[in-house]
């Protein structure tokens, strides 16, 4: 793990893959070979970021993300080779994945040492997608063949009709949350009224506006503004390997129909990783997108210099859910039911909520202070829409509409 007291040189020597994060955030000079030898040997990451007026927490999370994603393929391969019978599986935002793994490992060791109970889990980075989950469990028919707890983000495998028909609608997964949700989300209707998908946190999407690139156009304040014809080919969207762009497209489809998706397609100039967006915002390249839509976490790495403004949409930041599925009946469980209960308690705990909110993924736990901007509100797709949705069908359809308009305007 990277500590804030580590020097720049020691970070690059131990984790050479982090060099790309420094460069993407305009800190090329810190990792230049000559400077690494001169000042990098004694300059700590904490001092460097303070000097550069960067958000320490956000940048540290980005470094952790890069390190984590570099090791994800190894984690997955080892799990496959060992052919483990897994009690818990999941996909996690990479910026909090290491902290979640450490917390989970502490529980696993404690259960084994104090109570003689075994607990096996495997967590991939969310950007890896659910293909490995579908490959391992897509043809499973019996509840006992599934892990007892599934943890994920967005609307992929666990919202597709084959899975929902077999295991969601039949009541295999059901877990009442032990608390009333955080006041930041009251009235939004985020929690599943049928207590199947237990949402513990969200990934909000906000706008970063480059006013010089607007060239006199008004600053968009709402999602509806962003669909206006004046922003044609002026928007950078997150690349589609992430869960947040899918949530954005589905939510706009639910709210504005096909034309809303087509409008966003016409207005999209590029689809980039948010770290690339941040680098682009800091450049003076002619023709750069005027508006970048990105997760709140990445917006925290942008300095609001003259002409650069982070806009929390007035009609609410569209959110992608981070949720848990936990089996409802001991008869469905493959592990000791006591293990399942303890793991479910961990994922819905204040401790876990604090990990997520420190990564700028607001927690639903009522005792967690999300420290959000005063103007922060959220926009949720709604359970009525999700009840009738097969993500395996509707997501490709929505992206086809989106892609058609991108191709039309290129």
C-alpha cells in the first residue's frame, strides 16, 4: 500500500505503473527521470500534492486504482487455478477495492481463528466487467451452486433476465438492510422495495465544464440542458467499460426515451477514461470537449482554475448503484449461515460505508458523513423501470441508438 509519507521515487520504484497517473494529471515533472533523482528521493507524495494544490485523498485513490487494476488479472487467474468454492464474489470500484479486500480478509482470519469457520471470496475491479461471473455462474440452475453473497455495481449480469428469473424473482436473494438510509438520499427511493438488491453506496456522475471551450454557449446546469442542440459534439463521456456510462444512458432513456439517448449521442465528441478527461481538461488543445461527464471521484482531481467549473447537476447526479445480494434462506447457502450473516453485516456496516465515502462514493449508511457539496442531489432510474428491464437486451439496444448518432455526426 502507498502511504502519504512515501517519496515520489520510492512510489515509482515500487509501483512503476503509477507513472501514468502522475502524467495523466499533469504532474509529468515529478516523475521525470532527472527530477526523480534530484528531488524525488526526499519529496513525499503528501508534500508534492500540497505544493501542486492537488486533492490528496482523490489522488491517492487514483494511485491505488492503478496498482489494483495492474494486479486484477493475477488475482482472477489464481482463483481459477485453485478452483475455489467461493462464498462471496464481487466487483468493486478499483479505488476502494484494496481497502475492502483488507477488511474482508480481517473478517476471514477472525472467523477461522476464533470460530473455526471458513470464508472464501474473490473480488475483481469493476472495470473488469461481469464476463467472468457469467462464465462461472451463467448456466447455474441451483441456488446452492451460487456464492452466498454477490457484490457488484451497475446493471449488468445481475440484472439480466436469465439471472433475475432464476434467482431474484424466485426469492433466493433477500436481505433487509439493518438501517434506514442516509439522509442524503431520503425520498429518492434507492432501496429495493422488495429487499433483494441491497444498495450500500453509489457512483454519482457530474459535469466538469471548460468555459473557454464553450465559446459563449451557456453553462449546462441539468441533464436536460446537456441534451440541447447547442452542445453537438461538445461532450466527453466515460468509456463504456465502466458502469457509470451505462447507468447514464439507461436513466436518460427511462426519463427522455429514445430521443434523449440519440441527443446525447449527437452531442458526444469522445469516450474516454476519466483520467484521460482530467488530463484533457488541463490542456489547451484546440477542439477539446467543452463538457466532461465523469464520476464524482475523478472530478475531485480537477482544480477549479479560471474557466474550469465542476457542476453538480441541478436535477441530480445520475447514480450507478453499488449493491449486495445476500441469500435469504439457510437452505440456499453453500457456507455456514453464520458466515453469510457475518459477511453481510460487514458489507452493510458503517465501517464499510466509511471506506466508500472516503473514495467519494457516497454511502447509504445513516451514520456516515458523506461531506457532499450543499447543492448535491441525486437522480435514480427507479425500481419500476428496473422491474421491467432485461439488461442483456436493453443495454445493447440503447447503445445502438447512441452509436448511430455518434456515427451520424462524425
